[in-house]
C-alpha cells in the first residue's frame, strides 16, 4: 500500500514537473524571438517527447496548429535520423510543410536529451519566421517552390558546433536575414533550456529513463479521453461548410463516427486542392480537427500523444485538406482554422447544447509592406521601406449559456500585436481599431463582435496588403439552434473600392485600408434573448437601435 | 538624555489580518488584529492601541510610521473602486477591452476575458493623434472634451483616466486634456494621465495601468486622509510613509496620486526583511519564501537585493493563469506568487490527480478543521492530519482545530476517489502543494538564469515554516532560515525599507546611433523627478541612485535590465554595456548573438535613501543540545510515514541551541518542521537555521 501510494504521488509530481519544464522552454523562446508574430502574438510552441517520438507534454504558451502538428513531426525526424544515430549536442531542423507544421514559415527544431550517454527524450519547438523568401506572405503562388526556401530534415548542430552552412542558406534566402537567424537560434536555445531542466529533474528523481513516466502519462490521458468519448452517443454525424476560397468557393464535408472510446472524422467529398496557397496539409488538418474535438469532449485532459490517440482523421489525398506536393500552402490556416467549426457541426448532433456557434475562424494576417520601391515613383524616393505583420481578429461564436468573445483568436492561440509596436516599426498609422456594431450574430446568446481596422501610411506613400488569409467575406460564420450568422468580413479602401479576397493589393498614396473582421455566429433564437441583455448591448453601442429592431424585433 | 521619540511603527493590512509591529528601546512588540474592510483605519487604530499599551508608550513617542496595505489590490479584485471614465484617442476606445485578443486557456471555450475597469459607455473618444515619432498628426479637439465632460457629469463619474496613443513619446495632448477637463468637471473628480502614470510603449498595458490608478484613487485617497486625521487626533504626529510594490517608501501625498504603486506592498515588505537578514547573516544568495492563507510568494535575492520588474498582473480571474488578470506596469519586486496557502482547497481531477488551489477557503468558512462549516479539505487540514500542526495550539491556542473534521474532509474528497487511506490523502495534498511551489520557484529561477540550489531559504508568513524543509529538499537547498517574528515578517520588513522612487520612460534607440547628449538629458530629467519625490520625505538624509536601461537585440520583444553608471554617459560606456548585456544574455539563454544590433528600450532612474547599515551577526560560538518539551507523531516525507519526533518550544531556545531532525519547533504564530535530513541551530539573531546533514 505504502509503496504504490508513494509511487502514484511521485508519478503525479513528475508529470507536473514535465509540464513546468516545457513551459520554461516556451518562455525562453518567447523572450528571445525576433519576429513580431512570434514574440508579441505568441505564434510558437514547445513540447517534450519520449524516445518513441510520442508527445508527453506541451507548453501552455502556444497555438494548436503548431502543437498538434509537432506531435507528428518528431516522428518524421526520427524516421530520417534514427534514435541510434543521434549524439549529444545534435539539433535537427526542417520547415517542410508536410513533415513540419504545414507551411514554410514555421521552422521546427528538435533536440535529443541524453543521460549517461543514452537518449532519454526529445524536445521540439517551432515559431513563425518573419520571411522565408519566395513571394513572401501571400496565397498567390501556384506551387510550394514559389513560396520560399524549403529546408529538408538537416542536422543544424552537432557536438562540433552549429552548422553555419545551413544557417547561411536560410539567411541568404530571407528578406530578413538577421531576424531569421536569430529566431532559429532562439529555437535551439529554448530546446537547450528544456534539455537542461529535464536532465536536472532526472538526476533529482534518480532516473535514468523516463519510459515508465511516459507510459503513465500516455495511458492515463488516453483512458481519460476514451472515458469521455464513451459518454457520448455512438453513431455517425455529418457537417458541411462553404468558404470563399481564392478563385472559387470551397466546400468542406465531414462525417464523424463515434465508436467505442474513439472518434473518426472523414473529410471525403471536400473540394480538391486549390491552385493557390490556401491548402491545409494533412498534418495541419489533423491538428485543428482534433483540437476542436478535444475542446468539446475532454478539455481538461492534458494534451499529449495519449489524449490525441483516440481521434482519427481521414481525408482524400489531393483534396484541400490533404494536398500533395507541390501544392502551395502558405495561407493553410484559411482552411485549417475552420476545421474546429466542422468538428462542432458534427458534435452539435451528438452533444446538443455543448458546442459554440461558428467563429470568424481563420485569423486575418495583415501583412503590409512598402510599395513605392517596386513602383519606382520618384515622389516617394525618401519614403521608408518596411515589411510588417499585424493580426486582425474577428468574433468567436456564441457559447452555450454565454455570448461569444469579441475580437479574440479562436481556434488559433495567438493574439494581437500592439498598435504602438507596429507603428514604431513602420510609418503606418492605425486610425481606427474598434468594435464593429451589429457584427455579432444575433441569438439568445450573441456572437462575439468583429472589429474595424483603418490603416494609412503616415508618409502618404503607397503600401501593399496581402488578403491571403481573408475569408468569410462571402460565407459568414453561421449560427446554431436558431441563432443567426455573424456579419461577413469586408476589405476595402477608404475611397470606396472593395478589395477581393486572397489577392495582394496596393493601397494608393493618400488612401486608407479598411478591414472589417467577421462577427461570430449566434446561438438560439434571438427572440429568446433577455431584454436586459439587448438593452445593455444598445447602451454600450454593440448593437444599434436599428440592429435591435431588425435582429431582435425591438421597437 | 534618552531619545524623546524612540519608537517606530509598522502596519500591514492584509485580507484577513492587520499586522502591527512596534520597535523601540526595549525591543519589539507585535500583534495581529482582524482587518476591518469597511473602514480599515479602525483596525489600524485598534492595533496601534494594543502595541502602545503593551510597550507602555504613548502615541507621541513614535517617530516614524510605515504602512502597507492590500486595499488597492482588493478593490481591483472585488471591483469596488470608483466609477471611472476613460478618455482616449478617437477610434481606439475598445483597446482597453480587447486586451491581448488572445485566449489564455486554449482548450476551454467557456473562458472569459477580464472585464475592463471602465465599461464602453464611459470610454469616451476624443479626436487627436500623435505618431510613433511623437509628432501631432491631428490636433486635440477641445469640443470633444466638452462632449465627454457632459457624459461624465451625467454619469456622476468620480475618476477619469486619460490615455492617448503614443503619449509616452509626446504628452502635450494628455496634459492639455487634463487642464480642460479639470475646468469642466467638479473639483472632487480625480484625473490621471497615462504619460505620468506609466509612460511606456504598448497601449493596452499603459491604458490598463492608468485606469487602475484612477479606479482606486478616490478610495485610497479617502482612506489615507481619514487615517491621517485619526492619527493626528490620537496624538500620533509622526510622518506617515507608504510601502510601494517596488520595495521603496513614498510620502502620503505621492501615494495618494499614484495609489496603483501600492499593490503588493505587503509581499514587498517581506522581501525587504529577507534582504536585511541576508546582509546580516552574510548570505550572498537568499530565497524569500512567504506563505500565508491564500498564496505563496517566492523571490530571489542576490547580495541582499531582489530583482525588480515593471509588469504585474492584478486580479487574475482564472486559476493562476497568466493573462487572466489586468496588467499593470509599475515597479515591482520580481517575485512569483501562486495560489498555494493554508486555505488552498484540494480536490481530485478527471485524471485522478490531486490538485491544490488556487481557490482558498479563506478565513470564513476556512479549512474543514476550523469547524466553521468548511467542507473542503485544505492544506491546513492536511497539516493537521500529518501531525505538523497541533490542533490544540493553533494561533497560540486562540482557534481550536477539529482534527476529526480534517480527516473526514480529506478522506471524503481525496481518499475515497483515489482509494487512499490513513494519512495518504493528506500526504498527497502536502506533496502536491510543495511540488507546485517548487515548480514555481524553479521556473522563476530559470527565467532569471539562476541556479536555485545555491540559495539559502528565508521562510516567513504563517505557513512557510511548516513546508520550508520539504520545499528545500525538493529544490536541493541545503540551508533554511526561519527568522524571529516570522508570522509578521512583512510588517517587520517595512521598518527596514528605504524611501525610494523610480521614474521610467520609453525611448527606443539602437546603441550604435545613440546621441549621448540626448541620453544624458533624458537621464538628468528622470533623476530630477525622482529626487523631487524622495526629497519630500527624506529631508537631509543622504540619497543613492540607480540608473537602469532595458536592453535587447533589435527585433526582440523582451529586454534585460542593465545598470548604467551614476554619471553622465561617455563614449566608452556603450561598448561596455553591450559586453555586459551579451554576458547576461548568454547566462540566461545559453548563447549570445554577436552579429545582432543591440538597442535600449526603456530608461529609468531610482533615487533612494541609504539602507540601514547591516551588522554582520557572528555565528554562535557554543552549541548546546536543546531540550524537547514533548514528542508527537509527524509525517516524514522521505520515509512516507508518520514518525515519532521531538517537539521544542521556540521561546525556550537560546542562541547556540542545537537539535536534530526530525523535529517540530512550536511558537504562537507558526510551527517549524525540521525534516529528518536536517539539523537546526539558533543563531545570534534568534533565527532558526536548518542545515542539511548530508552536506550540500
């Protein structure tokens, strides 16, 4: 009794410790990263894996598109570099979209940890780079070859030191060579922090292997997840969704089958891969589908190989959710980040009153750059050159019993970048960043509001904006159970011209860019919304009087 | 002739207790009275009365009164501040509510973001615009201020925060707006501007800090004014200084203008005490471990000095998660605080794991063993079940504990769910809370590039001495010190604090293109402002100065604080700064990036009175075996079972007394557990010094 009790408590203590170790790893990355999207918005992840490549723990800081793709990526590394070939000091790298996290912008770095000369675990981390060459952050490419430089699985460091050849190639192919080098070294050093912490923990607990702990974590998490699934009614449930796409609308189809402690989602029937960079590689499709399922079914179970195991995702090779090389994939989140809503669409039938309405979904990456240099206009000879990113976030769908969150990333785990930071790094001026009244889908519970962002170049020179990730401009986030859709997104110039989805546009000198992010869908019949909630929304200006009359029948 | 005013007084108002310490020629008198939230001055006055009576002194014999309080923190947590309006740049009024636009808990789609302190109808837009370079792109529209004032008058607003974009770079619009609004609003309305409260880049954090300051200001100003009147009328004319979260003292007048700087003043006091002990005992590296009823605080001090930070989160609404509170950018002592205290509630989660906290049973209903209706098992219940706390002598015997109720709660909520019996549920709760604290301490050390097992732990607050030994074992720490008066450690620390003030400004400039003249002008301005504040309270006392810049590689978002010399910068200082930055960076992150440009982001100057001289306390020359007063069965984690151990009475232990673990040393306010792996002696200060018997 005493021995087994002590052992169970010890296992729990070590599990908590492992989660703390990877959080340290992620914090080290956040503090040393260079790209704004990584360091301000938090577009990064970190995790630890056992010697079979199974994810044991992920950092709290991070985003699902990274975390769950990395869960598979480490296995791919180990296929190329078998465990037996790894040596202390080794670090491996890739940005292969199919073997990493879904597009060239994310570099994945893997570092094995050794104790007494034997590999005991692996650490992996990833973050979004500022620039990887090619045509830049855009969906305009027709193949991955145009999208930038692909680094296959390579050894980035050995006991002898860094492989400067690899770093040199990466830097030489980036518009921001200094930052990309710095960011890759940040990944290396955060993994080192993780390795040092793990080996220290193993010394403290007098362990030479964590295999027993790994089995404990994975078995417990798998069983807890299966248990949660077993509480759901078995059967098959289907959902469909239309997205704007690049040149033509996209149709997504899913069929979810709840079996004995396991769930399969099959995307058969979804659109074929696009000729433009909005395809979601299978690893990314898996990541966000499972994220959606997990949120609704077993949110409290820590994310690891065990809790992911009961979920299977199927797709037709060559479809938009399983594109094959060399399909372009830069803006893969346009499709990938809509997949939790597909999961919720299926789950709504199995678990009524337990899932939210649809959300704005895909984050709108506001990739903006100076345009005068390529236009060669002598009037702007002294204008500043810049290449910056900000993030536009729309509304989250209304939740059972609650309104949706306004202007908040979901399912992505990133956040916004402060206006003052972007303005400090460029001549841009954000004249407006404000809630968009009436944009939240009407319902008993209202969808979260989108926002209006209005940007000018303070030097009155032209600048470009990539609309690569702008979606739900035609097909809005839908409501559920009688709730109505959120408002569609809009991109336009202040002078009036509407900007088409996905392409790259020039904002002419003196004009302003206006983006209006989609609102989340509503939940339940708007007629059933409490009167005092409607009054409060009117008083706060979140719903206009006309909107209240039109959407809620208020006189 | 004896000093006519030989006494110094310190009062720390906490959530449950108000701690009072009076130091004078005959030594120290302390008391704890219940906090009186509706009129906190009542508890303060009551406590002062008690200590004066016990010291046989009159109010006029007090030369100095130092005060810290959690009132501002509690007002923010409980949302009991003033009705506040926020006047901001047109087009950007929702920044305050949008926040980071990020979910701090990925998997919980029911999570909510913290409500802003100012609701949307009172966030009032004004047309104006300053660029990132500090130029006016759009003039300040006075007519918008008139419209805003009308709204504020109609809503009977008591406080106004003004926050314009890029005001850290150019504050003229904010100042003009304040002048104009002061004319348009009743004189009782408080007005704060962001360029004074927090002149730093990142609009959400600056606006949040300014609104929080305005929100607590009327209440704090009212309280401090009433307190001053009560003190005057009882003849306590001594100057009153307030403890700030950064570890310095400030004047009543200044505290009334920037009350947000008073949050976390209690924990800061404890850190100062730890610093004093570190200097007196010659500890180059000290870890302050403070554990009370609701939270545990851990802070690292090198050469008696803690690190300082400028960002803090108040009123977290969702477990202890970063991001779930309101950010405030103020000078704070760098520490980690987690929801792990005596009242922290233990339960079993879906994974059949024991979790502890961060929610607390507080004082009411309190732990199950209090017998006041609390049903959930807490850390205190576990300590009773493990024999660490003697139920008959808790809080000096003032609160009788019911061990049966502790056992019942532990067995019902933990034991049955995990099939654990006997002492195992309690052992699990204790191990988990200790592991949580150890993890927090470890992460905190790593984030600062420190090696934790080189530190000596200084444990104070009612709960810390119970857990300090085990925590030290987990952290590999070989020495633990439990100071005299551990139960009121924060208030004792107040009496050791310097009068100090820090002034901060954002000015981002690469080292390579820094204009030394401009840098020196900026530093001189900061210095003058800080001197003005400190001189108001310090009189003729000699002042010291610290200049810091926050430095990073160009393109990064996080900085490392680096010291500058206390003189005008010369050309040689910049390469030296770079060299020191890279050394520090390598220490924390393993590698430096010599190809990258380095920039300064923020500049600050701190002016401070000198710390009281620390006299090195020599080690006792003679050791005598201490005599136990009894024996009882207490849990010994290394063995996993309850063992018979000796019990000592702390007041009986004179300097030089020595004893071996396992042992329990009891006193009115707490109990120190000496694990089997430690031995303890009493030093000349009267502190318990536990040292590992296995060597380090």
